[in-house]
C-alpha cells in the first residue's frame, strides 16, 4: 500500500514534469496538486486578499478557508482566512528571491481582525517562494536569504524557499541548550507583550529531490495550527523515509521587542567559553544545583541545572521576573529572556546566599585552554587544517562520544603540523640571518686569501633540519596513517617497498581509484623524503655552507638537499606534506558522510579573508559541484 510520503513524492514528480512542459501554467498546476491533498476547510487557488483598512495583495496560489467571492480570474477573500501564499517562479535567481520577499511582505503586512496577540497560536499567513530550478546552490540561496532578511523586519520574511530539483531553505527552532528541533513558522506579530523564549531560529538547508514533501510538511503543519481540527497528514507521515538531516546557516534570536535579529556567533557557537555556572550547595557542601545566566540580546535567561526548581529562585529577581515563563528540559530548566544584566544576576546570587541556608560559589574549571600560536584563522594553514577539518568532522561524527577517537588522533596530527611549521620557519630564519650577516661583513671578512667566518650556523641548522625531517615523516607516515585508520581508510601501501606499493595501489584502485591515483603521484616526493629521513639515522649530515670570494666580496652557497637548496627543499616539502594532509583527510571525511552530504571546494576569490576555508559541506543534490580528490602541484596557499 502506498504511503502518504510516497503519494506526495509521486505528485511532486508529476508536478515537476508538468511544470517543465512548454506553455504550462505554473500556478494552475501547483493549485491542482495541492488540492489533491487539502481537506475542508482549505482549498488552493488564485485570490485577492483584502484587509479591513483597504490593504490588498494578490497571489495566483493562496491556501485559504471559506468560499470567498469569486471573480473571473481570482477569488476575493479577507485577510483572516488567508493561511498561506506561494510566489512561484520557474528559475530562481537573486532577483526572483528579492521579488518573492517583496510580494510575501505585502501579505504579511495586511491587518488581521483576529490578531493572535492574546495567545501563542501562530495564525500568520505562511509565505513560500517556490521554483522549478535554479542555477544557485542551496548554500547560495541561504546566503541570499540572510542578505534579504537584513532589509526587512522578521515579521515580513518568507517561511520557506523551495526549489523542486534541489532542496529547501526554511527555519528550525532550537531552545538554548537543546538540540535543533523541527521546522519553525515565522510569526507576523511580535512577542513584545509576552515572555520571550530563549530560542535560536536557524536558517536550515536541506538538499535532495524531496523538496515537495518538505514543502507539504511545513504547509500542512501550519494549516493544522491555523484551523485546529483540520485533518491533514502530519509531518512524520509526509517525511517518512526521507532524511531529516540538513545544515544550518547562521541563527537568529528574539530580542525583548519580539523581533528576530542575528544571534552573535560568540553566543551560540562558543557556549563552551561562557562564564562557568555557580554552584548552589547545602550546609554540608553537597551540590544541589548549578545556576547560570545565559547572555541574550537585551537581557539574559536564567538556567538551573540539578534538582532545585528554578521557579523557587526567580522571585529573588523582583518584578522583572514576575511574568517569566519557565521551559523545562529534563533535569534542567531555563527562564524566558529577562531584562537583566550582570549586576542583576549578581544580586540574585547574593539574595540566595543571604536569604536561604544555601551557599553560592563559583564552579571550578575542569579543563585548561592554552594558547598554542600567535596566528589566527586568517592564516590558511591554521584555518584549513584546524577549523575547517573540525567543522567537517562534526558532520561525520555528530555525537560527542563518537568524536573522541578522531579528536585524539587528530590532536597528534595538528601538533605535528605545528612542529613542522615551526622548524621550517626556524630553518628559513637561520639561513636568512646568516646570509645577511655574511654579506654585510658583520660575521665574515676576507684576510689575504682566507675567508674568516666568525659565526657558523652549521650545527644549529643541521639540528633544525633533522627535526624537520623527523617531524615531516612522522606526520606523513605515522600520525596521518593512525588518523586515517579511525576513518576506515588504509594508505599503508604508500610506505611499502616498490613491490608492495604497486600491489597495494592496484588493490586500492578497484575500490577508490581517485585516492589510488593521488597516492601514486604522491610517491614521487614522499619516497625520497622518507629515504632521506632514514639516511639521517645512518649518519647522514647536512653539508656545510660554502663561501667564496668574488671581486672582494663574499658569496655564500646554501647546503643542498636532494638537488635543492635547503630553504627551497624545506619550503617545498612542508607544502607537499600539508597538501597531502588536507587532501587525503578531507577525502576520508567525505567518504564517511551520509549519502545526502558531500563536500564542495570554495573558489579562491570567494574565500573570506578572516578565515579562508577551502572546503565546505554541501548537499549531493544541492547544486554545488562535488569535490573529488586529485593530485596537484600548486602551493598550499594557492590551492
């Protein structure tokens, strides 16, 4: 028996085929398809929506209740019965998104006789921008949505942008401290006269061919709220067998005026770095609960974790908490956003201490975060081999416990990367300083036929080169191999003798030809590097500098390594090792992603100066070009 989800998917496929037919009427087809599933009191059709003050908005697709007054082409209805509107286009671009925002803002601004100010039921008209196709990726659509949102108040935003061939972008709610939940419909009223929930509203992207199911899931959920008692398929049935996975693109918060405004990244992405909560202890020093102020725009929410009830402590804040709402979250609870700052929270703590038999004290930190480098994410190596990798890791290992093995192995990789970079920098600085001293005459002079060098760097340079070789091979052969095993990828053949290498590459080529080709080309530089490191342990020494006199001046010649100057060799090899680390690790993470997710490469001109990430997650069906590992000779910073 065909499920509801299968029926809607089949209707969506037929709708897409019909809309692609030359001369098809988009809105007539959309209305007919929606009416297959809509039940009393709803129907879909063209309508002119009029409010009590003469405002008017006309759409070719409106879902509404009641009969209305039909005309030749549309039905005239009052604003109170308009439940949803659709702005339909064939090909979605930036201009079409802007036009959709403008038309949907028009209907959301209409006055409603029964405004939902007295309760929390959202009877706002749902606004959907619907397209057949788009040259834009789902990510690019999300970026344009964020840009458009800056131009209007949140009460006028569309609720969803759906591209039938690629996916959807809408909103998902997340209570502070909880997981990201289901779809969220935007109210066209404010929370200015009611408790403001400590809730993040995320821009939520979902790729794939089931955009029509996602659209119906949001629409029907809204219709059953708009007219309680309506019998329509619920979201669970509509999305049965369809992946619920998606990606967020920034977040918003309700401020104290009840408007959605961008949430500061440091507040919702860096919760680990908030001030620690305070302990509430009994007379014997036993922990009863933790209490914490969660910063919010215009105020803060009070969170209580443990067995004490939050309701018993909010009265200590006085009148500012008289209308507070409490949201329970298992063994914790959080208040609605209150107009308080740090001083008011400290006053709350003092009152608990003074007016109860309990003790309040700061929690002791359980971990230490130390500064590893003066560099930030504007440095490509730091950005791409730390932040970017960890973001992709979160897609592969969404559960914290699952990430532990990866993180333990990756810490070794990144620490070794840091050591290799430090030694490469040291080698370059030693050579440049020595060259400058020789040429200037400060550390060398000619006496007769003898060149006297007063400061030699042969020993410290050899030591730094030895550390560089050891670190580079340790990263290439040991640290990366252990990390890749965690991800289920075996590159051990790269380090075997030629016979084992060829056998291993041939075997790998049957299951992962792109990686096999990459490793085969990598061998051209990795094998000489490993051999030179091995020679180091068999009494190989870096040659000394050579000096010669030319017309009364001293010329200096660097020691050479495998036919290159030391500085050129170190620069090239560190670059090769870093490229290998990024390419192979990203490939391994990509292979572990869910089928609907993959990775795309950001063009160099489009990378942000403050964090020039090369890769970002994408949807397989989301319109972006899927990255595939391929060997390259380009330097790390130019890749």
